[in-house]
C-alpha cells in the first residue's frame, strides 16, 4: 500500500514535469541552443513512457534526467518562477481594470432613495456596455449605440459632484415634458403615468439597514406599482394620491427660474423648490428615486447628461443589513435578495 502511494505521487510529479518541459519547448524553443528542443522532447517522451509502464524506478530515473536537462538547456532563457508569478498577477489586475472600466462595475446602495426597489446595503453590478463604450476616467463615450429607456435604473456621475456616483430611475427622455406634483406623481407630455395602489408600506426596517429614514413625510408611506413604458416597478409616496393636476404653465428649461439649479440644494434643504413642467433638453435624461419622499433627484438639481451615465443596473449579488449584530453574521445577509434582478417585474 505504501509503495502504491509512492507510485501515484511520482507519477503525478512526473506528468507535471513532462507538461512543463513541453511548455518550455513551445515558449522558448526558438531561443534555445541548437538541438535543445529535440533533447528535451526525447527526455520527456522517455519519462512519459515510464509513467505508462508504471515502473517506479524507471520513472524516478527518467524524472531525474529531465530535471537536470531543463536547467542546462533553458536557464538564462526562461522566466524565473517569481517573474512568471508577478506577470500573472499583473495580467489578472489588468483584466480586472479593463472589465471595471469598460464592461461591468460593482456599486453599493448607500441610501434609501431607491426603496423599495433597492435596499440600503445592496451590492449590485452595472452593465457599462448598455448604452455605449465609455471613455475611461472622464465623462463621455467613444461610441453610443442606444439611449436609456423610461424605467431603466441607471448609475451615473452626479452632475454636481463628479466624485460621487448616483443611482436613479429614468423618467424623462430628450424632448419630454415632465411634470411632478409634491407627492411625486408624474405626468409625461401631459399624460399621467399609471400607478396601482398596493397599500401602506410596512417594511421600512427591512430596507433601511442601519440608516435612519430621511422621509420628510407626515402621512404614512404608501406603496404603489408604477409603469413607465413597459417597465413595472414598486415605488413609495407620502400618503395616497391626492388627485392633483399638472401645472398649467409653459415648460421651463430652468433659465427662467433664478438660482434654481444650485447644486447644494436637495429635497431637504430646499423644500420650496419651484414646481414646473420641465422640458428635457437634448443629450440629457430626467431621473427620480423610487422613494419619492426621500430622493434628491432631477426635481432638485437638474438633468443628467448622457455622458455622465455609467451604465444600467443588472442584479443584486449581495445584500448586507448593517443593523444586524456581528455576533450573528448570517442574519446580516438578506438571503432573499441575492441575485435578484433590478428590473424584475414586481407582479
């Protein structure tokens, strides 16, 4: 039994040596001395035959010969193991950077502005090829092949602070006239967007994690299922629909509203923000959070340039509840949210 284990061990090491020798021939044979490739291949083939016969002494003998031959033929030509190791790490890092820059990027939800679609502590992936090929480290695209659709959840560089990324839902496209009442109900080009009442929202603690709710809402939060084009999604309003009407005034491009688009303003620092039908300019989109009473969005700081858009949200790969105790770490993971699509139909 001991001999059988030794044989298996030597056969495994010998097979690895044969593979390594042939890889050296393939990679560095052109630079080696005349006849080196043939000598190494002959030794490797002899060791391979010994492995096939299963004779331990023959395997050991041919293995030792090959181990002496390789340094003699290839030292000074082949890369050192340390160099190969660091090159492998470098290639892996480069591939990861290319993936992150051009194809896919991870994003973490830091606030409750997209509740109930996204929870505080959700980790998700963003498809950076959804709308075009983005220029690295700056706003803009090498090429554009589509624009966002109404209802898409996008990640973008915040126009007021390019060190921050935001995630919101696209509500208005270039040329759309978007009107929003104080509860967050939306009209697009004069048509109120369909929303179906679900009832009081009771799951705030599940979605907020360790963040305290920032809703400026006296009435109970009410959940609806909204529709934008063919996209259905959950959203929250402050109370039920009060039946308000769109504003009867011409659309604005913000030029008429003095000091309106001041980037330090938000839903909370500027409660008396003018309400206007806003016409979305070319090359921009109008975005809103699904938690309409707790989202600083296009209602408060303006449109998002297409060049700022990083990509379309894909799916949640991890959801971490920061309010749970580290003494029970398995409770910190919201298992039911794992691998949930951001754009899935809520039913």
